[in-house]
C-alpha cells in the first residue's frame, strides 16, 4: 500500500444524487469499502449535490439504500433516514460534516477567497461568445482548445460582470504514482486556467472535491478511470492551498463483451433493479469485484471448467476481505458479462442456507398470498435452490409444492407405456408408500422401500409417473425429495389423484365408444 502522511486510512465514495445508483459507482464503493476494512480505516459517504437543479432527495436515498443492500456500510456520512423525519442533531455520522456539498458553501467560500487573495485565482469576464471565438482560433492553428488566459493578463474591464472564477494554472508537469497505473504524468499546459467556481457561493466539482478531501482527511482517492483527467487539476489546487494531495487510484472502465463502451441498457441499470430481478447482494458483490480485480489463484485467465471456475471465482464477503488487494486490479477495461452474473447468482443461491434464502424470498411469498410454516418453506427452498438462477424463478419452479399440479395424463406415460400400464405401476408405488412410516418419511427410507420395484424392470416405469404425479412436470427435483417435503399424507393424496385422472380418461373413452 502506498503510504500517506495521514496515518489513518480514510477513503470516500462521493456520488451525485442526480440519478439512480449504478453498477459502476457501486463497484467503486465496494473497492473503497474493502480497502478501508482491510486497512482498519474509515469508509466515508459524501453526497456531491452541488448541481441543485438535477439533485433529488429520492436519488440520495436510493444511493444509500443500494449501498446498504450490498452490505457497504459507511463509518461517516449522512444517516439513512428514508421514511423517517430528519433530526438535525442526528443527521450525520462522523465529526467532519456536513457530508452534503450543498451544506458546505461557507467552507468553500473561505478557500476560494484565499486563492483570490493569494493571486492564485482571478475573476474571468469573458462571455460565452468570446470563449467560443478563442476556442475556434486555437483549433484553426491546430492547438488543443483551452482558455487563452485573456483575463489573467488584463485589468478588470469596466461595465462587465464577472462570469466565473479561474485558477491561475502554473506551467508545470504533474506527476503522481497511481495505485493501479503506476507512474502517471500530465502537462498543465494541456488544460490551461480552469474554472473553479461560478462565484464565491457556487464552487465547481474539482475545487469542492479538493476542499472536502482535505477537510475530511481523506488519505486515498479510489475512483473510476473517467476521473483520471481530473487528478492533475486537483493536485495543483491542493498544492496551491498548501494541502498534501491524497494517494490516487483509478479503476478500469466497465466495457461490453466486444470491449466497446457499455450500452445504456446495462450502464444505466439501477443497482436496485438487480434486487427487483431476484439477484442476491452477495452475488452482485462477487460479480462487481471481478470487474477489474483478480484473485491470486486465478490471474485474469478465463476458466472453462465449471468446477475450477466455482473454486476460483465464487467468493464470500469474508473471503474477499482476506483476498482483495488493489495491487491486483487490472489497468485494462473490465468486461461486463450478464451470463457470468447469472451463473454467480445461481452459485450463491445453491450455497446459501435455506433459512437465509427464506428471508430474501419472504416478501414475494407474502405478496403471492402463500401461507405455510417457515419450516416447510425452508424445506421447499432447499429442494429447489439447485435449479434457481434468480430468486424470481422460485415461485414458478416451486409452485407445485403449494397447490395441486395441473398436467395432461399423457405426461404420466413412460416411453411407449399405455395408461392402464401407468395406472398399474402407480398403484404399486402407492402400495409401497402407504407402508412407509410417516415418522420416518425421508428420502432414504422411501428409496429403500421402492427399491424392489426397480428390480422388476425399467425403474422409469415407476419413478417417472411418481415424479409427474407429485410435481406435474417432466423436470423437477428428485421425486423422493419432493415426497419427503410434501409428507406422507400429501404424497398419497397426489398419487391417488393421478390414478383417478387415468380412470377418468378410461371411463370417457368407453362412454364415447360404447
């Protein structure tokens, strides 16, 4: 880890509440959270709401709700007060607030005035039209467009109002060591005298971020690669104010499968939409951490063997806290894979305790009007979890546990079997099931009881109609497991109903032909 004069590791996530929390911002939050927890440091949430026209309270609440859903709790920042009235005495956690930029105007004003007083900033009176003319002139000369410095070198014009405050950028090379990219350098001549505020009351992003990072004692700034061009500007501002800049680390962009920019369909998907679609927070965290980071055991190669893939790419939170290392974050873009997310979600569902899965599934069970003892529901979940890709698959997959299955009689037939033969074989299964003790109605006991039937010939003659009678489906969990979950009484009931269905078909047949 790159050392910093501020001994305590303090990192921050600083989202703008101008839209929902997206995967990219959430990933940045995750990497910061893991780093802070590993280093015994603090994870700070700061709301950058200087864009008051676009900032909305609902987006701020959505950001906090999404982070908490992922388990990314912050040590300092706004309290999550959704559905509660705010108390000004308890609105923030931490000693360096306020943690919303809109409430820090007086702090910014003090530092803006200092830059002006020290001759490191000046008022710019150039209008939009004048700036555009300067831009066009530079481009005509083949130069990169930037501010000409006109107001830096001219006295205040009479009769004109200042448009913005600009930082007097020194001609220099800015060099820093990035936690991900190593040595990075920029020439300040590329961007010229940048705008730092519209006026003393309205600072812009780069200036406000520098002040907040200093005031909140931020030691490391870990953020997306799209902020890399802001870093030299922030370093210059920090040094002009006498601050020690934090250590920077820039995470790779998230790309589409063809390594192009991620489409809006995925890039603009709200993180909480994944919750609504039935993804586990554990799986989303696992998926996000692999967008740019690789564990020691699997250095970025794509594994084809599912067993090895599971061993090397499925991580619990505890494992991530041990394994995660910013030194193993790649520079190249990270590829978003919907199929990988689906696979990881399925793996986490498979390995999760039924009791915990029940807690996640409870809202949709209640919304569907399903009432059953938790013990029964946990057994159903245990039976079906191997087959689920998302939690939203559960009601469709497990519906037959809660109501009698509806199916066509022909589904009961094994290969070329006739319905009378099906009835005969189901009757034999029923006779065996009736003899199994209700107190020991478990898979192994049921299997042992049915074993002699298997020895009579093709086991499918008995187990296939048994499966269909219980589930109404060709694909389901093991019928022995279904029987155990349903219990002896319900299993017998469904076998009898299947036999009656066959008899009903035969009676109708004789009525039509007699």
